[in-house]
């Protein structure tokens, strides 16, 4: 995962074994956490 200059963004992917779903946790520069499940 790439981010622009001055940004700090870390993503952790955990792919489910069924191959179609995803579970993404994103930690933003201010300590905010985003959780995306699909």
C-alpha cells in the first residue's frame, strides 16, 4: 500500500479462506482505525 508524501498509512490484510471476502484494518496517521469487511 502506498501513500502520498507526508502521510503514514498502514494496512493489514487478512484474506478469508473462501477467497471472496476480505477483512482490512487501516491505521491512519492520527491513530484512527478503519475496519473494512467485504
